[in-house]
C-alpha cells in the first residue's frame, strides 16, 4: 500500500482557533409531552435506553413527571422531562406548575397519536401547552411528532400526515395569538400622551404591544417505533442542541476531503443518532434521502444482535468495527471513533483506498477529542498543529475485521 494521504488537512484552522470555538458544558431542558398512551416513553426508551420496539409494550404509564439526565457527547446534558399525559396531570402543568414546567425550556417535543378519536380535544390541549411555552420560554424550539403512522395504510400516510400537520400549524398560530391578546399593553395612556407631547413632530412608531413576536420554530415529523422514522425525528432534535456543531462540521469536511470519501456520518455512541454528516459533491447524487436514519436503525439493530449473542448488556459497546464491501460499487466501514462517538465512512471501491482511509480515520481521532468533554487543551484539539504529520496509533491495525467484538 502506498503512503497514506497527508492528514495535515484534517483541520484547516489552527488548534487555538478551534479551541476558541469550543463551548462549555451545555444543559438543555427538553419537555416531552402528549396525551397518555401516545408513545412518548416508548420512543424515549428506544432512543436512549436501547429498548427494542417490541419490549416497549411492557412499559407502564408515566406518573406526573419522569425526569432524567441524558449525557450526550460528553458536553451536552439533556434534562429530559417526560410528562405524564393523563388529563389531571396536564391541568396541573398548566395551572399550579405552569412556571416550573415551562420556564427555561430549550425544546418542546409534543407527540400526537394519529389514531386518537378526540382530535379536537388533543389540539385544544396542544394550544394551551404552546401558549404556556411562549409565555415562559419564547425562544424554545417545538418539534411535533405525528406518531404511530405504521397504523395508517402506506398509500394514505403522506396525505394523512399533511392534513394533520396543517391542523397543527394553524393551532400553533392560534396559540401564539392567544399570548398576544393576554399581554398587557406596555405603558399607560398618560405616558403615551406625554411622549407624543415631547415629540410632536416625529412620526409615530408602533407600540411594543402591536409588534409581532418572532415566529415560533416548529418542525413536524411522521414517526413510528417500527421503522427508521423515529431516528430521523430525534436526530433533527439533537442536531440543533449539539454544542460546537460548526467545529464538528468543519473537521468532518476536512477529513472527508483528505480521505476522498463519498460520505461521512458521525453517530452518538449510545443512541446511534446522527450528530453530524458530510457529503461530497458525488455523494449528493444519492437518490436515497432517508439513508441516514436507515443507517442509524441498521447499526442499532446490529448492536442488539451483538448483545444477544455475546450476552453483554444492551448499553455496552458490543462492536468496535464493522466493514462492508460491495464489489465494484462502494466500500463502507463503521468504527469506534472517540469515547462518545462512532464514525461511518462510505467511499469508492478499492482495497488500497479503503485501508488508507481506515488508517487516516484512526490518526484523526485526536483531532476530535473535544467531542468527549467540555474541557480540553489546545494541544488535545489540534495535536502539534495543522502542519504536523499525525502518526497512526500502534494499537490500531488490520485486525479490526468486520464484526470484531469487544468483550
């Protein structure tokens, strides 16, 4: 095999510049809400606790608020509030606990059961929830999951989803309008008259009470626990919360160009959600738009299979390396990257190119150490500098064959 491509291009910026962009530990309050039985706890268990879809049937109803702290990538902690959806709890959230529940929220995830027989009541509850959110956390992002779409006939799913999504968008606008109406006008009429007397020649400016609020950030997804759609929705949610995202994207782009890859995916270790990705100009022509969430689903299933046949816990790291070579079509490998991530590389065929890419990815690990924690030195981020030649760790060799397991 010829000399590996220089890995100096992995980081186009200096170590100190990259370090300056890194952020400290970030805690995000995430509300998971919806009617009782809509599937909130099931999806949470599949994503973060490595449950199989069939195992969620034994989960009981959530009582009041189930608070969990999910560590993500070492420098992001999700304060996940799984809120029970029984009517009594919902009324309590909107009255006695209103400020406690809806203050300092980063993300609201609201789940609708597509088979609910009381749509109007569900939407009325949703309007009240959004009104409370806008009142106490106006900058929060809202993700609405139209769940259990597997129960709808395949040919009708898109139409049913679009109809329900249109209702949700309209009700969201109504909820924001309710907050506008409830806001007291700023300043008394006497103060307004005094200002007009002081500035009689100036053109009147619109009062703050008539200015529109910034539009609420709303995204909708059709989901099911039985396919990859759940990973698409949650990857989008997590993507907006990940700190240092611009640094990660820059590093991945440089790595992809250095190893001549078609596509690179960076997964979080436990959930296998796609944290970031890079696609080359050639890779942009891939017709399969859902390939990212499909890979999350495939690798998660592979992990469950490893757990089953090795007897290791579901949350353990069952594999360190996975290879797949499709003749003259493409080659792919997924490998443990940093403490908290896996990386998947898809590239053109060729044994020399494949082996070179694996060595370069191993060498590039030190450039991504900032993913494992909030406090790193400039030397840890960039090694000896962008002009230095990065050696391949001696512990990494050709023994990382397909399906190699860690015991």
